[in-house]
C-alpha cells in the first residue's frame, strides 16, 4: 500500500483519502515518499493546532489556519511542491469546505502538490467522489512486525525466542496495528518476564479485544474438541485433512487456501458444534458474524458499512474462521427486499457474495442452515464454498456414540446403562434432543434426591416428541434436496453412495 501511495503522489493526484487509524506510521511513510524528486515539504493540519510543518513543534503553526477554510486557502497560495495532510476533516465537510477543496484540486495542476485526507472513517462527499483516490493503509506485515519484536527485545533486554516461537508470536500479532503490537509484546514480557510459545496466548488476547471493539463480530472460545461430536465421520475426516491447510508448507505444495463450507441439516444435529470445534482442530481464532447487528436502519448505507467493517476486521486478523449460524435466516428475504427494506438485504447479500468470490485473505467461512429452500440459488453454486455437507438425524451407531459422550461427561461409570435399549427407543431423535432427555431424567432424579437410572432416561425419552415428527414434512423435503446436491456428513451414507457409483 505504501508503493501505491507513492505512485499516486508521483503521478500528481491532487486529493487522496487515506483510511487508517495509525497516524504516526502513515506520516512516517508519507515523509519517506516526500524525499523522492521533486522533494516535497510535508505539512499536517488538525483542528486543534492548524497547519504545522511535519517535525516542527506544534506551537510553530501557520497564522490563522485552525479553521479548515483558511487552512485550504493557505495551501492554495503555496508555490513550492508539498504534501498537506488533513487529519479528521470529514466531520467538518460543510459546503464551503467542499468548495475550497475543489478549488484547491483545480489549482494543483502541474504543481506537485497533494492533499491527503487522513482518517479512520471513510466519508467522501458526493461532490468529491470523482476527484478523490481512496486508499486503505494496510496493517503491518510479518516483516514490519518482526522489526517491532526485535526492537522490543533489544529495548527490554529480553532473551531471544527460538525461530519457531518468533514465527508464532509474529503470526499471532497479524491484524494488530504497530502500536498495538508494541504494547502486547511489552505486556507479554511484563506478565512472563520473557517471550516464549506460552506467551502467544497473551498476544492473541489483543485480537479478542479488537473483535470486541468491532461490535458486530463475536470472538468464540470453545473448550470442546472434535471428539465431543458424535458421528459425522465423513465431515470430521474432511476437516482433519485440512487442519494444516493455512500453513506455508501447503502453499509450497501448491494447494490453494480453503474458502469455506456450508453445513445443511436438521436442527439440533451438531452443525454449530462442528463449526466451533474446528477452531480448536485448526488452531485458528473463531469469529461469529451476527447478521442481526449488521442491519441498522438508523441511516442509509449504515448496514452495508457495518458488513464492510466486519469483513475488514475478519481479514485483518486472518488466518481465521468466520462463523455464520443459520445463514438461511440472514439472507432469506434478499431476493424481494426492495419492497420491505428498500433493498438493504439485497445489497448486503450481493456484497457478501462478491467478498466470498474475490477474497484473497485466509478467512474460512463456516455457515450453517436449516431451511435450504430459503437460500438464494446463487449462494449455493459451485465456487462459493469448497463443500456443502448435509447433516442428517443420527443413525443407531451415532446415537449410541452420542449417549456415550453425554453420559461420560456426567458420570464416570456408564456400564450400568443399557445403551442398546436407549438407542432403539429414541429413533428419530437429534443429538440435542438426546442430550435434553438425559438432562430431564437427571432433574427428575435430583428432585427426588437419588441417582438417575435407565428407567428415568426411558421415561424422559417417551415424554419427548422429536422434531422429526412435529416437522416431518420439512425434514423430508430437506433430505430429498440434499440427497443429490450435498455430501453426506455420516461415513456410512457416504460409503453407500460411493458404492452406488
């Protein structure tokens, strides 16, 4: 991005909008660019100090330039080449300020003068859209973070970490600003006295803060492993095969980065749990995109801006997993949203599809859905996701494994339970319904101050009407659709389909 900024300045672009929250780092890059021929002097304007030449004390301000109008007028009067940085001008974009900027643009022809509007917020008035070049100043890469880490080690006289630990510390800090990286490395050193592999978690904690500040993304920590999911062996095998897919070794082998997966299925059959446990398996941060927070009707364009900011945050801390639960509800009305919300849902859906198709950052999208008929057709076409899996109701073997998992969590000795009997009477139950029947049996026994038994579980199962019966038409329709269009998550069904061919 520094190279792109240098090209624009050398090409005499009169107005550049630089989106960044790292003012000091961006200013240093701009002063380096200003050394190229013809050399340019760099000035900085703020509403608190007016125009000050870069590197000079803030008290050395140009006369009467605190207001933006006289500041831009002063810039126009200058005869020598220069770069003029205006910080946080967007809240002051009154009609007269916009007019002064347009006058400045007209007067800059063949003068080697450039105005750079610097702000963490992108707000371009419609009058300037044809005149301004917009750049997002990229966050520090591995090389720059390595300089930060080396500087902190030397300044604090810390013991040098091993090559492997250094790589993990640098990757953990990807997505942080230079200042954030400096602070979190110092924090790790203060808490532990050294920088080791164990301190990577301290660095990752700063990413959690970054996600929390976003407000739309939610950082999810999951203690369960893939072993906590009963059945779904075909799906598990697919995930285990790709556990090292984001490493440099995979790139050197020639493998592309995985894009994402869509998990369709009956509610309560482990779709969300699979997404959460994949984070542990792959060793990547997991972020949940809350589509309810994306939609904001307070002003036109706010919802679209919310989505862009959320996706930008996800990319900044990649490699990572972006989890969208029940995506069928989020995009169900996108096709006909013009009548209900002025087309907001349709625009958000289009932006999300474009991002999925064109993204180059290692953000793996994991989406779950219950009602496939609600999803627009273009969302399901090949290329959006690496694979579409269908999670059906658990078969007898999977139900037995689910009982083992939930009983083992609550009691050490499960030999006293007849699992085969329990499995036979809960045909058509989802994993969540099996767990809730077990919990209901435990509550019944707890209320009577005794240990729960086989009969308690049977009674709870008999008292439960599973979703497969109450919504049999919906479940049957989903199965019919998935039979020819999705890959089965259960190993037994997948093997049967392979034998058919």
